[in-house]
C-alpha cells in the first residue's frame, strides 16, 4: 500500500511545519531522507543552509537525517545514494527551481527508488518546487536570457493534480501564474493553490488541509477555499 503524500506550500524543515513532518513519520521507520535537488544550482553557502535546516529538523524529531547531495544527473544516478534511500520512513523534496528538479530526477536511479519506497509505504513530501515536480507539468519559473525557458514534464507521480505553492504570495510575484496553469491543466486534472506554511496531506484522491492557512481549488469559473482540517477530493 502506497504511503502518505504531503504537498507543502512552504516551510519545509522549519518549526512551523514540524507537526506535519512528525505526522508523516508516525509509525514509520525513524529515517528521514532529505533532498535539496531543486536548489542544486544555488551557491555552496545556500546548500549548506539547506543541509543545516534538514539536520536540525530531524534532530528535533528524534530521527536519523539522511540529507543527500543529489544536485545533478550524475549524483541522481549514484548507487550509494540509492542505498541510503532504502528503508526511509519519510522522503522529502525541498524547494528551489521546479524545472531543474524535474529534469534532474526524471528517470534516474534515485527517483526510481523513491517511487519504490513510497509504493512500499514510506511517506513522501514535496515543498514548493518539490510539490510542483511531483505532478505531470512544471512551469518555467526562472526566466534566463539565452537559456531554454520552456515548461517541462514533471515527475508524473500525481497525474490528477497540479500545484501552485506559496499561493497567498505567488500572484504578487507572477501575476499570470493562474492563467498559465489553467491553460495547461487538462480536463479531469485538479489545480490547487497551497498557501504558505500549509500542506495537503493524504493522496492520491483524498487530501486534508494541515498547517496554518488555506488550500484553493482553481477553475476557469473561480476558486473554492478549503481551510485547515477540511478534506478535498481530486479526480
């Protein structure tokens, strides 16, 4: 039986989301696998920041931290990292660049073992870029001159849902983000906006809102709010 999934708007490895992570580790092997692949193009200082956050959160939860430096396709196919993912209780993909995350992990040995562990019952979480990449379509968020700025195929674990994280702030950053998503969300797929410090926990078709704010189902007709504790169903 597949494990629980958490789609998180923001707040990975911070005190505000500690209870969500604790719930995901409940009755699981106390091994917390943490990947900052989406931040793989950031500076060494930033990567060290992610590592420190991850290890501090695991220590607070009293579980083993396995923060893995999977930052490119070579490391995503490293058999040593594959072995460290096995027997995880919770596997967590943190934030950064969602298209880089999807393109780095897609069809890799690391991604294959993540899916296998989840199907065997491990919990799986994605925050911000991590949540976006678990679906089938990922918009290009960081436009770069002279680079490929096309949207990419996601990791495809959740074909029936698409995610806009940081939803309470995202429209201030990218005003056309809902329009872009709606134009690329086919019939039968549910588009959700997840506010910061908020998570959808459950899967694959039934989800409960956890954290501090709200989750929104978005359609061409408007939006429907779901508050903490409420359940929403996806197709």
